[in-house]
């Protein structure tokens, strides 16, 4: 009998590095929180544990979002695109998503011909990430 | 005098292939429509022309979204994430985003232990893409 998560993985096309881009979106407000990468193992953990787990390319390690900061992303639904090469992760974000203390990582907007910071930090970043960084 | 778009590009970290992931989101509903890739030149065109232009990795060519299908994405705002390595493209999507004729490319949801199609095609795909494919 095939493990259901193996079937989930069978539908996903990982890239040459064995990764797939994963977009985290707050399930009820629609806010796009961040974009990160998942390995097969992080997809497996995400589905098995019901919380987003990414692959940190800088640390080359599994990254259970919020494991040190408490910024856990509870999985609401995992979606896959038409080509099978991008994931959309509906989550309930606890606290803020960004390591700068902002709710979303996408806080630079191109306005008036410059990158403009459009969101304030809601928490002090140094309190969030003593160890965990993307 | 620096071209403002050069300044925009200066803030963006392109990957080893010279590309950056770009998430297209319908600006008013928050629906995530698709994920694709942008090159410096496609970012330049997106900002200069006010419509999303991607880089098609399969065709190795610039891809003005909707150039053959009419599924144009009018740019509302371009956003950049904290690390400068992912773009969020707020757009007004004309028609559907997906080459299958669905509004969003993310129409597979992991439900009941299988990838489940959760959206119907709104237009027949063969009418959309005589030539254009991602």
C-alpha cells in the first residue's frame, strides 16, 4: 500500500536541486506572506505535521518555520499548480512571517520610482531569531 | 542620471540563471494566479509597459503574458521581498491566468489524500494558446 504522502510527492516536479518554490499565503486574508523552497522531505513533514516546513538553501537544512521564533505556519491546505512545479501553501500564520518582524516578507513596493518600505515591523527582529534564519 | 528602472533592478537579486521567481496575485481579491520567472529584461518591460512580462524557461524567451491569448496582466504594483530574491506582482488579470483555461494555475489541492482538481476551466484551453505556452 502506497503511503499517501508518497502519492503527493509523485505529483510534484522538483527542480534540478531537488526543490520546489512554495508560496505561503494567509488562508483567510489572502495576504502573501513569503516565498521559500521545499524539498521532498519538507513537503512530507509539512503534510505529516500540519505545519509548514521549508528547505533553507543558505543553511542547507530543513527549516520548520517558527521552530525557534514561534512564527509557526499551521497548514490549512496545500495546492499545486498546473505544471506541478510550484506550491501554494495556505496557512494560519502565528505572529509575523518575516524575519524583519513584519507580517509579510513582501514589504518593498516600487512606488515613485524607488523601492519603498510599506510595512512596519510588528515585533523587534532580534527577539524573533536568535538562531533561525532563512 | 540613472534610469529609474536600473535602480529597481539594482535592488533585485537574480539567481545563478539570471532569474527571479515572480508570484502574480490579483490585486483586489488576493487570489494567487500563477508563479513564473522574470529576467532583468522582463522586469524592465513589466515596469516600462505596465503589464507582466515573464521569462519562459521552456522557450528561453521573453513572455509578455497574454501576447497571443489576450490574458494580459496589467501591473498594479511590483513588490520585492526582504531578501530581494522574490517578486510579488499585483495585477489586474484579464480573463484567466492558466493555460488550462482556469482562473488560477493553483487548481490542485491535496484533499482526502489525493491531488484534487478544485476549479473548472472557464474557457477552452485550445482557444487560448495557439502558440503561447509557458
